[in-house]
């Protein structure tokens, strides 16, 4: 059976995650049981992508309490829920984990990555000069946290071709002391003007992965108004 878990970010963003242990055939069986309509011919060719896509539909069925929804993409290739333009969606995958973030209040971006030494080797591709002093050169966990922050901001900004290194800057990463949770402040110039961004990251030691969600900065009063 699936390992389904709900988490919440910024008080109003729902994060659903599915740890894949099933074959795509088993996942398709779950969809059939839940009466989720799947166009088999439209499924990806690779087993990995089939599993991820079927898990996405199962997670959405959970969120919408059994109502069938269909995934599409906007003009930039970002995922969206067809017929539900007032619900914001972001999706990420890593090594058998599928994450979906949903919000009825504001756009956001999500990224999940397994902690790996690989990110150390590509550090200079996404860390810019102004970030060098505050972000470790060799710590895989810190760099994975920074990488997920950049990817989450990229998805939030929705500007194709933006540079992770040059168009997104992390100003601070603060450990909050609550279950390996970090609060980050950043900004982006990807859209031509500077926009402030806040991020929440959670390090999952059991799964050895980092999940980060990014939203455009709002004042405390604005947060209250939007809930």
C-alpha cells in the first residue's frame, strides 16, 4: 500500500507526498479501484515516469476527495489542474518520491532532492558570488538545501531560461530549531525587477532528502488577509 503523507507550509500550502514502492501496474490498479480515469495511451513510455504520473493522479484524487481531475501544462510547461484555475500547483520528484504542493491562496514552487555529494561538484553552477560567504563549499546537506531553494524559486518565478546562479539570490538561511526546519530569505531578478521571496525547507534525515517551498514575500498582515 502507498505511503501517503500530508504536510503544510506557510499555514496554507498543502504538501502531499507518495513514496513509490509499487510498479506502475499496481499504481494503475489503485487508480482503477478509485475510479480515476487514466488514458493509458497518453502515459509516458518509461516505467519510472509512468509511476510518477500515476502517483500524481492518486495524490490529486486524495486532495479532491475522489473528484476526478486532469493535469495539463501552461504556456511555459508548468503543471496545472485543468478546470481549476484558482488552485495553484507545483510538482517535484526525486528517487522514488513524488511531491505535490497545492494552494488556494497564492502561487508557489516546490523542489525535493535527495542529499548527495553530486551537488558539491556543481556548486559553482548555481551559487553566485554574493552567496559564497554564507553557503558551505563542501557540505552536501547545506548545498542540497540551497539547490532546492533555487529550483523552488525558479518554479515560482515562472520565467523560462532564468539562471539559477545569476537570477536568484539567497540572502539568509536560518535554522528554526523545529525538526530540521529552515527559513530562507531570497530575491529574484528573473522577471526584470527584484522580487522578494521567502522559503521554508525541511530536512528529512530518515529519507535523506530536502524539501523546499518558495512563495513571494508577504507582510504578516497580508498573510492574515489571504487566509
